[in-house]
C-alpha cells in the first residue's frame, strides 16, 4: 500500500509555476490542446495576481476562492477596446473557476494541500448553459444576408491597400460552410487547401482541438472565393523595430507567405482579427436581419444549416466540425424551437384576417 504524500507547503506562485510546467508534456501526449493550455496559463497567472503569490496554497479557504472568482468576473471584458460597463461573461468566469479547480485537484494528489477547498465553494456555475445570442446560429436568411455584405460590387473602404473584401468573403464562406474553429482558421496555411485528381477541393485542418486533424471538402463557391482572394492577397512584409540603433525583424515574412489568411498589413491573421472582421460585416447586414455575430456563431451556423437542410446527418456534422463524440454535436446544435414558433405564427390558418 502506497503511503499518502507528505504535505509540502508551497506558495501560490511556486505551486502555479510548478503545475503549469507539466503542461508541455500533456500537449505532447495529446491530453491537452495548446489552446486549452494557453487558457489555463492565462487564468492561473491572473489567479496568482488576485490571491497573492506569496500566500501558502494550503492556507487558502473556499471563501478565498469564492472571492477570487467574483473578482475575476467583475473585471472589464478585455475583448473590447472600450468595454464600458461590460464585465467578463459567466462563461469566462466558469472557465477561470475550472482552471483553479484543476490546480487544486493536482495539488491534492501531490500533497501541496491537506484538503481540497473547491467542493466547499459557494460560487457555482451549474445547470444548462445559456448561449449568448451572438454565439447562436444564424437562420438561412441571416447567413445569406451576411454573405451579401461581401458582394464585390460593394465598397466599404477608401484606401485600396485596406480593401479586404475578397478575403472577408472567403472567410465567411469557409466559416459558414465547414465551421472551422477560429484558431484552426488562423493557424491554417495556403497549402492546406488543395484539389485532388478528381477535381474535388479539400481543406486540411491540421491544428484541431487536442491536436486533432481532419480533412473536409469545400464547395465550388468557397473554392472560387479562395482563388479570388489568393490572387489578390497582400504582399507579406516583415515587421521591424530598432534595437540599439539596428533594425531587427520581429515578424518573419516566411510565416506570412505560408498563412492562409492575412491582415491588410500582410501578417497572419489572429483570432481577434477574425472576430473584428465578422463583427464589422455583421453591422452591414439589413436592419431587419442584423444581429451580433461571432466566428463561433458562424461555426454553429454551419452545423445547424447542414442538419436543417437535410444535407448531412449528425454523424457527418460531427466529422466536419471535428467533435470527439456525437453527444457533443447534439448539445452544440441549436434547437429549432424558435424557427417552429415563427413558422406557426406565419401559418395561413392562424394568421389574423386583414379587414
């Protein structure tokens, strides 16, 4: 019988540093994705700032953790340049709490704490998740309206070097057709899109969640949008800065040449760039259909429209989205209740007569 580990009284800062030092091995083994690791590291770094790095981990109580979660959730939402009164979402606070919970689960196993305080916390995030409207699927009319904002006949910029309409059209087609995660899109290279001997176009998603890889087909329209953009994409240019009077390249041009989508400055797009682009195009939708939209909402749109149209079953949608199980796909998809309610209201039998 193995004896329980003896107590090691580490400071919060040392415990977090030691714990996060195990993450690279988890990424290599495939048990954690790099995106998940980045989230955990960011959350635990802020946990150290909120709690105090010099405090002893074993001395923290459930009340301390409750206060930390509330403090985290009450901070301004950093996704906005001008958040105003907007604080972090419940989803962000729940993820922060999960990061802390995983830390204490590990600390309990290795003997850094005598008792895990997490189960005694009063702050909880239980029950069904309420998805923000911006993260839900667009109906077919909304999807068509969003795509129409990238009509080549429309011009929304005055500077030619900032005209990225072809790029935006390709990204929106891609997001609403096969629903890649925004991180997968930003990490993709031009070489990941190819045409086989039979003339079918494919998108190799090599940086999936948990290190996964999948290959999804692209429609002729999306492939046409890619070809149009690829011909007109900006010339990649390195970023430089002066170090002791000498210009030093800080962003290599080679990565930008490989990248699937670029900013107007010729750099690989980052998730925030895609989010801002989607928000900008959504603001140009007709007033009757306008709604706040996110890249994740467009991933949701791809799945919902595939199922609602009968173009694919749940198993096929699972493979396209890259879910580990059908259960995840089922939870992820929107209920059609709102659409059914709207349809019944417009039914010719139930509509009020016009006198």
